[in-house]
C-alpha cells in the first residue's frame, strides 16, 4: 500500500471535517488574517507616499535647477533662398538680309569664340551693286572741281561788272555817259551776282551728290557684311547653325548661343528679408548634386513680383570649366549684417501657456521668469536665439518644473561658446 495516497486522503478528510463541523471558526480565522494583511499594506503605502512627498517637496531655498551665465555674441546672419542657375547671356542670332546659306553647319554643343563665323550667305549680285555705287561716287567727286571753277568764273564776272558800274556812275556824274549806259552796267552787275549764286548752288549740288554716292557705297558694303553672321560673344551653341542651302530671310534664326562663364544664380527673397540682401554681399550656394560654389550678389530687384510679392536676386559665380549648366535647382545662402545672439542647447527652449517659444531665466532674488526668443539658426553646437538681454542667466535643466515667480536654487554650468 502506497504512503502518498494515504496522506492525501487524511488531509482531505481533515479539511472536510473543518468545513462541515467547524465552519464558523474557520471563517472567523480567515477574516482576522485578511484584516491584518490589509492593515499592513495600508501602512506600507502611506510610508512610501510620505517618502515621495518628502523628496519632491521644494526645499525652503527654492527649486533646484541647472543654469548658465549666457553672454550675447555677434554672429553672421544669412538669408536662405531657393532658385535656379541661369546663363549670363543667351541670344538667338538671326539673319539681317536674305540669301542662301553657303557655309557648313556647326553642331550644337560646340564652343564658339566672339566674332567667329556661324553662317555665310551667298552674295548674289551684291558685289556688282557695290561696284556701281563706287563708280557713282567717283563721278560725283569729279563734278566738284567743275562746280568750283564755275564759281571762280562767276566771281570774276562780278568784279568786271562792278568796275563797269563804277565807271558808268562817274561818267554819268560828269555828264559824259548817258543814263542808259548806267542802267546797262547795273544790270550786268546783277546778272554777275546771280551767276555766283548759281555757281555756289552747283558746288553744293556736287557735294550732295558725293554724299549720296558715299551713302550708297556704305549701304552696299553693309549689305555684303550682313552675308556673314558671327557670334556676338564667346559661348556654347544651344542649337545647330542653319543648314547649307537653306533660304534665310531677315529675322530667320541662324543659331542660339549661351554664355555660362560666369553663370548667374537667380533666387527670390520675401519682402520681409529684402532689406537684409545688399549688392556685393557674399553668397554661397549648393546644387542638387551637393556641389558648393561661392559668389557675390550683383543685382537686387527694386520691384516686387506682382503675384508672389518677392524680389529677384542675382548672384554671379565663376564657371570656367562650364560644369554648371543652365536651369539647375540651387539653394543659396546670402550673408547679411551680423546680429547679437545667444548660443544655447535646444533642450533649453520651452513654451509658455500661450504657445510662445522662449526660455526660463533667473532674475533678482533667484526668481524664475519667462522670456520669448526668436530662433535665428540651428547648428550642431546648439541654437542661436535673439531678443534677450546682453547678459542673462538661462535655466537649462528644470525649466519645465517652474513657472513665473517661483524661487529657484541654481547650479551654474559652463555656457556654450
């Protein structure tokens, strides 16, 4: 016979006996044990609450916080702009006269120098027109000596007529000449003067003919010059030049040229920050590829865009290797006048009941207070804030556990800087 089943049977029998015959005694014992345990638990909880209250209660001298003695520093401020690159120059060179293209085309992407030939047109009869104009100029120049000789001859006649008139007047006074002779001498004098005027008009007409012939020569020469279309500046061809044999009319495009050195960075600054950007200010930029460049502001618009209310800003950047193309997205940082600010840990910032960003400071008699700030810049060392006094004690740890007017016991740490 096994022992364990016998012991189990004895224990069960004893429990049934107490449950049936000593039920009241068993219930009283259970109640007494529960009350003692509950009383012990309540005392333990009360003791722990007392410890917590004692630890969290402020000391008579104030709430313990950590703070720093912060002194304002002068930092370089900057305006951040977003924009794109833009060619310094871009022009579509067009024909000024008509004719067939007589030159082989240059392909897009090729680099051309200033005054380099792009398109050449067939001259046609323009050389003959130039020769004719030059012949007329020579003929007009030959008429001038003839006209000048006619003037000299007319002047001589005037002098002769003047002598005859003086003689006729003297003889008429002495009674040796008739009145008819005097009148005839006067008429000869008037005719001689008229001849001088006609001769002078002939000289003027000859000179006018020279000018007209010279203008015709210049026009013919200019028409021949227009047959050769050249690059106005050094740059890259954005399109092929006109194909050989194609007919060009005045205004027909020959090619499009862009200049990428230097290149412009164009951005738009809000009207609230336009006063911070000045011509000549240093500007840095970062392209979408991560490449960084630096230049200077060359233009700030004085007229806002009617739709966006922003002002155009241009920065000129060297691009000798032509690595920066036109139309790329760029982020610019334009330096502006320095401002005084405090460098603090970002965790030191807090909000007041109205949601205003600021810091908790320590005033007279170690009384905590709230001061709003303006966030200037976020750096790896901390954040730069302004709108604070030159020197101020800022709570860096514990600012969330105090309010305005609460006395604190500060422990000062070393400020950033």
